C-alpha cells in the first residue's frame, strides 16, 4: 500500500511539473493559445525594409500589437497586416512608420497618433505611411557625392 501511495505522489508531482513547464514555455514564447482580444489594421508601404511577421507595433514606445502578415499587392507595394489590442484606438489620420531599434537592430512599426475624432475600424487601413530608411542607399549616395 505504501509503494502505491509513493508512486501516486511521484506521478502527481511529475504531472504538475509538465503542466508548469508547458505554461512557462507558452508565456516566454509569447504564444497566443486562447487568443487575445485584438483587431486587424492594414497599411501599404513602398518598402518594408526587413520587417517580419511577429515584429512589434508600438505607440509612444509601448507595445500595442504585432505584425501578423505581409504580402506584395498588385501595385508592387508591401501590404502589411497588424493585430492591435482592442483597448487601443487608432485615429484615421495616424502615421505608420517602419523604424529600427539601434543602428543595426531589429525592425518594428511605430504608429504616430493623429488628431482626428474618427477611429480606424476592424479591417481598416492606415493611409499615411513612411517606409523603412535604407542605410546602404544613404551611405552610397554620401560616398559618391549625390547627397
């Protein structure tokens, strides 16, 4: 009887450990298991400049969403889909810019809020965009005297 109780206790603690490990893996990996409350917004950029799905979307340095997907549209523009937290409302005249953290850091999308009273609905589009700055192009223009 004592051997059965010991095996049951070890099995219970092993199960708790596996569940804890799975929970920590999901939280550290920032995966969405049950789905967070977010809405979708789109933007078109002339150049996406190295942005990837999963990149951070920030307003005033605070993470408010992620880049969900990217594709090339019929006008050869980068069509980017964002998912934004539902408690954040983006104005119709907001500006989406692709920025770099540091000199050669990771790319992210910065949204600069506008002053309009109209809010972009779910599935709406940010009209004003600023493409990524191409450092190599700037350096080559400077070196060859075309600045």
